[in-house]
């Protein structure tokens, strides 16, 4: 066959199919990736597999750029999106016909007829897709879509395709001429049928009590005799052994009559159709990528196409980013909040030579976890070849991504929470490289402050020596005071820096309160968690508790409910 090799819209070549890192389920959960499933969706039939592609991180910057360029064609050209939508309609029609078989696999002639019908649809589909692409091919800039357009055109112009187009009508005519069969029956002296054989195929179906008329002298005589002759449905009556054998032989004869059709189909059928149908998911992926951006922007979240930096740079620089999963959750909790992105505080990320290990401290509920999750989500979207939340971004791919977030789960009987955490972190260290990213959220908070400080300081030193990109959100303010010592005591290409969740002072009812701004900025921690202000916010400050008690107590004494 001269059918060209199929170019993928997801992988630049076969080598890049292997350059991936599959995220574990706990990472998907920690980063809230499943929260965006309704945003990253085009058709329901491919929604699950599109989300699954997010967890298969591309580790090659070249392939990330390949995808990003294709998506940009979708983002910038309505004509490309319209062509894609029309192509998806053609592909699903072909997929529906290809995916339906209502017969047993041993019914060979039915298999041939089914394949023949699908092949007719395939030929039509290629022709129609080629015509659709005429409307947008001049707008296409990406290598991937240009390869796709050329692939469809090469198939259409190939000798194999032309041969199929030429032969299908001939074989259709042969099939149409198989409307009936002439059967020869031998009888014994008692006029009992003893043998039967198929003689010819007939181009027209037989009519009731007319096909034996020629065997009798007059029409009236024939009609009188043939009143006893009836048509019987072979599909509805039970079959005796001889009848079953005869019908099996009939099936074999029909199969032999279709042999030339079978030879044509066997050469072109499976590979050509299945390869074409792979574009259903691939095109849907980019349509979902477009909808993700469109829906995020409708929610007030800025989205940008990240510049792909070399993996050796090991950078993650994003301006005005936020946690897109937070916006989704806010909208679910308050249906009237149509644009949660407008109220979510945006933050910058500057992970580069000036600092690759972030130790984030600050007040409780100050946005530390949200900031950590936002970086992880952006990295996942970036390595899928998609836009990321923000107004500008430049990012290097990571070869692996690890998270360590608090979770409720059964622990091994021989260890407590600390032992479990240490075991998990130790296992992580067996897999990381200098190109990996690690996101830690309140890790090692189950032991004493001193023990936690010693362990965390050692962990940060190891991360620095290896050269990792790390975000560590922690209440351990003392660790932030050790940053200079960590940087000076060990050599490494990842500088440790401190970030804090910024607070502001406001006066309320004559009292000074500290309120989180949710801005994460490079700074030295003041060592305060501002737990009082959080307690006060929820009515759990000491004076509030006592005020509630006395109020309730007075009501009780006065007999009030």
C-alpha cells in the first residue's frame, strides 16, 4: 500500500510518545485537577480520555511546543475551530458504524458485508474531510495541523485510495446481483428430495408462486398446483440437521462469491480506518483546550500561552497566576458568583536562578496552600501543551512531579503519622532528579517543632544539593530563619528563598486586626501565625466564647430558651 504514515496531533514523532511522566492519583487529587473536568471538555464521549491526557505529562519541551503551536491555531482562528467541529461530526459517524457489529464472528459473509459498508463510509469520510480542510488550510500555521492536512490529501491522491474508489462500485454491483439463488434438487423414485445444491445467484428476488410456472403446461395448471407452495422465513423456523447444513453451505457459497470483496477489504480495512479514527480524540483535545481558556476567562481568570524554556533552565515564571480549581469550587458553592476570578487574588511566581526552593510561611488561611496548588496546576497544564492561568509565563518542563499534602488514610500499624510521612518522603527521594518538582504542604507538622525543624532543614539541604524546584508551605516559621544557613552550608544550584503570605492591619471597633491579603511575596517571616485573628473571625476568640457563655447563662437563669 502507498497510504502515508499517520502524523499524530499529540506527538511530534514516536520517540516523544515515550517521553512522558504519568501522574499518580494522589497528585491529581492534591492539585484539584479533576475540578476542571467540566471546563476542559468539548464532547462527552472524549471527556474522560481528555482528562486522562492531562495526567500524562510531556517531559520533552519540543513536544510541548508542538502541541502549543497546534492549540494556538485553534485559539486564533475561528475557521480552524469550525473545520474541527465539522470533522468531528464526520469521524463520529464513521466511528459509530465501525463500532457496531450485531452478528457472530463466525458469520463470515456478514463480516465482509459489514466491512464493505464501513469502507464505503471511510472513502466518503476522507473525501469530505479533505473538502472541509479547504476552508481553513490557509489559516493554519502549526506543523502538526499542516501535517494533518497533507496526510488527508496524500491519502486522497494515493493509488490505493483511487483503487478502492474505483473497485467499490464494481463490488457493490456484484453484491446487488445476489438477491436470490437457484437451487437444484434431486429426487428419488418416490419424488422425495434426496440431494440439493446451489446453482446460480439471481439479480432479482423471486416472486410468490411464479418461479415454477415454466415447469407446467399451462398457467392455470401451474397456479392450481402451486397454491400449496409458500415462502417460509428461514430466520424464524427451527432448522433440522439437513436444513442447518444446507444454510451453512449457503453461507460458504456467499462468502466465496464475496472473496474478491474480502481481498480488497483485508488489505486496507483495519489500519486505515482505525488510524483515521484516532483523530477524533486528538482534535477533541484541542477543542477542549480552547474551551478551557474561554470558560476560564468568562470566570475572570486570565489565561496565557507559556513560552517553553529549555529544561536546563529549570524555571517557572508566571505573572498574575491563580488556582483555577479554587475558582471552580467558589462557583459551585455560590452559583450567583459568575466571575470568581475577579475576587481571587493573583500572584507572581519567579522560580529561577535567584530562587528555586520556596519556603512559604505566614498566617493560617493566608493562601499558602492555594499558591502551592496553583504552581502545580500550571505545571500540569503547561506540560499538556495548554494555556496556564496568568498574564505571562515562561516555564521549563519537569521530568517528574511530586506532591505531599495532608490526607486522611489508614496508617500502618507499626507507625504513626510522622513515620508514615518520613516513609513517603524517603520514597520520593529515591526517584527525584535535578529536573523534578516537589510540592510540600504542611509536611512533617506532626512532631515537635524542634524535631520538625531538624528534619525539614536536612530535607531542604538535600533539595538544594540535587537542584530541585520546590514549594514548601509550612507553619514552621523557624525554618525560614534557617534559610541563610541552608544556602551557606551546602553547595547547590537551587537557592532557597523565603516567601510570606502578606497581611494588613485594619481597625475595627477600636481594635487592630490582621487580615490576610492572600498575596504571596518574597520576604522574611515575622514568626506570627495570627491565629487570634482567625479565631476571632469565626467567633472563637476567648472573649467571644465567654460572651456567648454569659449570654446563654443569663438567658437560662431568666428562664429563657
